[in-house]
């Protein structure tokens, strides 16, 4: 089976500072992949590198197409949706406008309306607040909105940066349940960056462990979960 | 009483123009956080284009719409060619570029069309059905034109996908890129729209103040005052600010300080607003957590 995304010798830089060092990874279509690691390991940067929001070198192939050097908009138009850290909702716009913007590059008006109903069905709380300003939503609702907006693109790959950040455990459980369902029912491939390693390993099929910009470990999520050093350092038992 | 009402109405008519200039300023400010000092000179230059078209035999409204279209394109080109390279440069660099543009457009207008003062036709007949004792046909007509422009802009931003994308790009450029919006082109569109609004304001004011390369100098000051009064980040406020400035300027000029000191009203307002209420009447009060 051909890879959905393949990174070879991927390096990323903020100005003169190098953050990723020759990182190799690949994503299988239809799977959830997790990137784990401590603060500053380069998890968020990996997602930003895929969307070309930082300077990169090396090779990044999405669906067999080289995407290094493309604009962020160009990568998004290939079908990569990114839920950034801090969620990136348009706080002064309504929930509905946020969703509409998610489908900005799509031409199929009719199906956009359908997808919007689907989003409201998936998160009924967004339906109740559809005309409300996004900035007035709670943290959990904003995360739901951010995920829904990303899905409006009908992405081939969904990048999620810390979907659990700053949320109550009950909300996190709900969001992760829905993420799994999106993956199983709609076949959306995902790359999830997560501090909460046990949560991420329960969700993902495959995982990579980053340490200061280098891949320290990779493999099926089950194996990573059983790994002695990971258990001690990241799972805490 | 008639004279008083006349002052108020002609103030409102001027206010439409100031409000439009303010709106053009706000549009660029919202997207880039810069004030385009060349806005007035660009509008003057557009008006010269209209003048040239009319003088070469074009009917008024054909020349009007052609000028709006040309101004839009020119605005887009100015952003693409001149401002894009300094997009990420510090504020001062941008200010210098704006002042450069001001001087360039001003001198170009003088060089191509000469510095002599020219009369510019009004599309509204002097003794037509629009004229009454309280306001002239041109005052009412230009107010209507400006209100149409404002309504069209409102509809554009409120109801079209591109308008929504422009608002999104101004608000959160990074997220806008992540939904596939070409943010840099949205900025160019903003410049185009601002230039187009400016050209309409120029053509509407030219029959009153006569056309010369420095025509918009004073009007830009009133526009600044209007934008600041309304809150520099609030389009609706800018328009309302324009009306307030227009009426105030006329009333003070007629009854208090005399017409010679009118322009200083704008300057006093600018200084006053900046010291007493920097966010304007309807501006957002932004609090940043450190």
C-alpha cells in the first residue's frame, strides 16, 4: 500500500534555530498516527512543517506529490486540514461562518450544506450556538468547532495539535470518542500530537516518539505502550 | 432656520465623503494595522483619470464606472508590487513607503494633468428635481451615491464568500491560510476596494472643491478624524464618524470660528481623540495579558 504522507530527512527551522533534525516518518492511509514527546521535542513543529508554516528542508511527499516549498494555502488545497494549537477559530465570526470558511476551497455548494448538517449532528452543542460568536464558546466547544471546521474541507489528512489541551477530562473523552468515530466511519487519516501519551496511544494505530527534534522510537501503538522506557517516562507507571 | 438646516444637510453630504475616505482607511488598517497616508492622493489621481475620460468625450457614468474599475486594479497592483515586499517590515518602513506613494501620486498628477485648478462636472443637474432650498442637487446626489457604495460594501462583506474570506484573513491570517484562503491576495483585494471607494469619494467631492493635485489633502484629514472618532477598527463607526465630523465642521465653520479655521477642527479633533479617547466612540478596547 502506498503511503499517504512520507517525510524523509525532514528538518525545520525557526529563523536560524533548527528544531527538527532529519526526521523520517510515514503515514498509512486510513490510520491514526500519534506523535508523542515532551515539551520542546518538536511535535507542533512537525505539524507546522507539513503545512509549510515554518522553513523546512528535506522531502515531504503527500499522496506522491512533493509539498516542500509550497504555500500553506497550497498544501491545504491538496486536502490537509490542520487544527492548530490554540484552536485557531475565528473568534469574532459566528459558528456558522467558521464552518463555512472551512469549506472555502470547495466548489460543491450542495454537499457543503450537507456536511454542515453532519457537523451539527455530530456536535449538537454547535447547532445550538450556530449564530453565536465563536469567541463566546467554552474551550471544549471551541475545540469541537475547530475539528468540525477542519472536517468541512473533507480532508484526506487531518492534523490535530493537542486536542486535549486545557479541557476537562469528560470533554476530552467525548472528543476522542468522536475522533475515533470520524476515523472509522469516514476513513479520515489523522496525525495527532498529544502530551497525554496514554490517551494518544489508546486512540492511535501507530506512534512516533520525538526527543529534541529526533525520532527516538516508532512502531505500532500497542508496542510503544508496552515499551519499558516509554512507560516510565511518559505514561508514569 | 433654513440656513441652519442647510448647514446641517451640507454637513451630512460632506460627512458621506469623509465617512467613505475613513472607511477606505479602516479597510486597510484592519487588514495590515497601517494607515495609508496616500489614500487621498490615490483618490485625486483617480479623479483625474475620470476627468480625462470625460474630457475625451465619454458619458459621465461610463467614465465613472471605468474609473472605479481602473482604481480597483491600480489598488491591487500597488499592493502586489510596492507593499508586498515590505509586508513583514517594521511600521516605520511602511510609513515611509506610504509617504513615498503620496508624493509619487501627487507629483504624477501634477506632471500629467498640470497644477492648474480644473472644474469637474456633477452628474446631478443644478435645477433638477433633487434640489430644494435646504440642499443642492449635488449634495443629495453625492450622498445617495456614497450610501449606495456603503450598502454594496456591507452586502459584499456580509453575504459573499470572498467577503467572508477577507474578514477572516484580516482577523486571523494564520487560520485563514489553514482553510486555504490566499491571504496575500485578500490584502490586495482590500487595497483595490479602498482605492475604488476613494475614487468615488474623489469624483463626488471634485465638483465642490475643484480638481487639482492637492484636492484631497484636507479631505484626508477629515477622513482621519472621522476614522479615529468612530474607532479605527470599526467600519460602521468610521462612517458615523464621517457624518459627525461633517456636521460639526459645518456648524462650527458657519457659527463659531469662521470658514478659514475649518480645517483646524479636524486637527483639533484628531489630537483630542488621541489624548482623551484613543479607541474612538465605537472602537474595541483591546486588553492584552502580559
